[in-house]
């Protein structure tokens, strides 16, 4: 009997995904364990292996289809004695999501002749009143539609949601030309750009960027952030790194940062926590997320039990995790969870910045570049290599005193790296 191949749940939070690529074609023989497709989840692109053996009888969801629900049939597997005619009885209709195709970078969308925009005073007669439902007014504001140009179909000519949604984009904008409301929809923004004659490329968001944007927005809106900064002199660290690298091992400044954070969290465990409405979760293990920029967006692979690992082990693990993150090869357990995040932009020459907390964690450390600056030592001005670090804290779970204690413990180890070898 034909077997439905279902959209797998590749992470605990996954409800839908994008079928990025098929590795098999209809009619191909499939063996258990073979990679048959690539699925783009909310955090990575992962390979899917076949569980059963047979022949790929029919592909129900084409490559590039977004929004495919977990457990929805994506293909049908046939046994040796079965053919395509047997599929009709078992395969439901494929999902309706259409493949997402990004506009080619070399072919920007052609500009549209700008519309003639009338002044606000000409949009409606003086003293006239437009009758519309509150929802219709909100949609009109998002779409840039002038309600005075719409004929309402509701009771007593009242403008409804359906009237606004059916209105032509060519209607005069309801607000000052060239401005857009907060939270404007993509169609409203595109319509405004078209009217102004601006050229642009429409590049669809992948799942990683969608989820990252949603989580960061929720974090900034719902978590009471506060920030603590400290300057660390890293000349001793750089000297030690040079000696270590001369032996053939390769460690980075970021590896020292991970090690220092791990030991500081062991000393100040209150910073290794997460806020919930019912209780404060104190993590027993020191699992550190390290922010990595990938072609598909930001992802945070985790160095598990980092406090129990030396510099060489941390360096090797971070390098290996970052490499697979950029290839979209991480497993869910390798990037989901963690108790503390490090975001390092020092390699880009960024002197100092403040990062957004990675929920449900309580803290994220933003690390800037080491640069030579004048410092006062015993009343004299000297030149030292200084690295600025900013800790973003969730004030519900980590107060100012805890944050300061953590940074003190971190700074002590960064400035005297021999302490990290104990």
C-alpha cells in the first residue's frame, strides 16, 4: 500500500517549514537512511532521511514551497509492486502554498511612473465626513488608501473592511505623501515606493529571518532591558594568545571571552537564569550561545558545559559549530536553549554596542574591538589595548548588583588570563 511521506517536525517549536529542495525525483528508488529532501525550519536548513524503502511515486509539494504544515503529506512512496495509479486512494491534495521565488539580484523591479499626488486639502470636500468602521480605517491607513475615494457598501453607505481591501492601490494616500505608518504592511510600503518611483528588489524572508525578527521584536518590547558597560585591558590576553598560537594551537580573542564568561557564570550563578511568570529558572549547567552570522540570518550555536572545557576545546568546538551553522547543518539541540549569549562584533572594528536579549535567557554580552587607548596607571598616562563590553540584562531576573558582580568577575579573568588556566 502506498505510504505518505509527511512533513517532519525537526524541532520542538516547529509548526511549519519550507520544503527547500528535493534530492530525489519521481520514479527514483529510495533506501532507508538516504537523504531525500532539505527542509528549512525556523532556525536552519536540515536534511531529511527516508525511513522506509520503495520508489518515489509522486511529489505532492514542490521544492521552494513555504508554509508547509508539520505532518502534511509532501510525497508518496510506492512498494515494488505498486504504481502511480494506486496513489489516488491515499494521497490528499497538496498544500496550497506556492513556491517562493526571490527576485534575481541582477534584475531590480522596474520603477513605476509616479502618481500625481493631490494635496491633503483636495482629498475630501471641506467639512465632509467619511463613515467607516474602525477596522476599515486601520486597514486603509496601512494600505495608504484615501477613504474619501471609496463607495461604502455597509449600512447607510458605511465603508467596511471588504470595501477597503477591494480598493485600487492607485487611490490617493490617506496621509502625507512619502510617509508610512508604523507597522505598515509590505503591500502598503511597496505601493508607496511605486508611487514615488523608487526602484527596489523584493527578496522574500526565509524562516530563519522571520523567526529571528519576531523573537527580537518580542524581546525588546516585553523584556525590561538595562545595560552595564566595562572596559577591559587585554594586553596580557593578547600576549598569552600569541604564545599559545606559536605552539600550533589556534585560539581567538572570542575563545578567551567564552572561557571568561563561563567561569564568571560559575562564580555568579544568578546571571545564568531565565525569567518565567511562575518562577526564576536557575540553570545548573553553563551553556553559552555564541551568535554567528550566516547567509540565511543570525543563529546561536551552543557550547555546552563551557565551564568544564579549556581554551583549546572551546576554540575547536566554536569553530566547528560556526562552520556547520553557516552551512545550515546544525541539529536543533545544538542551537536551541542555552543560558547566556555572547555577541562579538570586534572583528568588524565595532568599538561598542548593546545587544538585544535572546529570550528566554536573562543576559547577552556585546563585545567590541580591542583598540589602543590612553589609560591612567599610577597617575601616569599610558597606552593600553582596551576592549569595551556591554551586558544587556533582563531586570526582572538579573538586577543591577548581579549584573555588576558578573562583569567584575568577567573583567578580572579577561585582564589576568592566567586565572582562566586554573
